[in-house]
């Protein structure tokens, strides 16, 4: 059908609009972030049921007028692929899911598709839904590192980001784009070996096997991630939080 877009999507945000409608912020594999309006969804007899809520993974049909008249597509149909009901029953899993969706929504603009980001977010939600004890600070940081990688902002970790030196990597510089050596550390902060290996391993392993590390190493890894996002994506994310285990 002309003007209709069939796609999987993950609901990042769902905002009340007018009397009975909702505006959804979605992330899709082929189109990236987009917004859609679901009409009449807040009426009791709505055919959409309760599935247009954050963290739902859906099979959707969206209507897009040609030529486009606004940035909003219209939801024609939505079927649940995964509703992730269990993660809503655990405060930490819920918080982890909310921060993951928020990070995806903030790091990417509309019309900037990265199929890897869709699959990363789908994996994270499935992981938190399957086992709420996975909602650790290490998991949240591993997710953000993989998000940086999928977005093309992965920090340089194997050699000094300024001069290429492979030894004496003692600091991290968001401006330089990764770890730096002792000769280049001006403007960098100290990065311990434990924080460095946490980042290397978190990037190299599946999300479900995210490495553990001491709180101090995690704090340094978190600072490295936040500075990378600020310098390269111009986004300032909330810290993953002391609420996370
Ligand atoms: Zn150097």
C-alpha cells in the first residue's frame, strides 16, 4: 500500500496528546528514531490495547502521507513481538530499561538509522526482562559502550588516541577520543588498568556476559563514556546512577 511503512519498532516514549491520543517516540531498524501518533488509543475500546507503552517491541504498520505533511506518521496497526512484562515488576530493571531507552532517544536524531542500535536495545530489554539481577551498573555501562560503538563513536582503547603509543596508557581524553599515554595526558583524567580492561571486555563480550569491576573502575569507565558522548555526540546523559547495583 503506498504511504504505508511496515516495520518493527521499540517504544522509547509514549506521551499523552489531546483527549484520547498518544504521540510515540519509536526506534526502528531501517528508519532509526521516528515519531508517530496513535489516535483514540486512550479510549477503553481502543484496538491497540495497552501495547503502545515504553519498552514494547512491536510489529507495526505506520501511515506516512506522500509527500509528508508533518514529522508525525500515524499508527495503523501494532502487534506485540515482546511486551517485557517482568522488567516492569523490578524497580532496578525498570530503571535500567528507562535509561537505555532515554540514551537511544537522546543520542540519535530522527532519520539517523543504525540497525545495530535497534538490536542492541532489543537485546538489553530482553536481558532485563529475563533476569532482573542483570540490571547492574556494569550492565548499564556495557550497554552505553556498545551504543557508542554502534553509533560510530567508539573510544580508541588499543593505543594512545593522540600519538599511537601502545604502552603506558594512563589516561582518558574525550577530546582525543580515547585512552592516552603518559606523554599525551594533558587534559586527560587518570584511567586505571581495571577501568581500561573493563571497557575493552565490555565491548568485546555479549551484553549478557558484561564483565564486573570495582566501583572505582566503573566510575572511571562511566566518566570516559560521558566525556566521549559530550565531545562526539554533544549529548549529556544522566549518570547510570547509584540505584544500579
Ligand atoms: Zn600519546
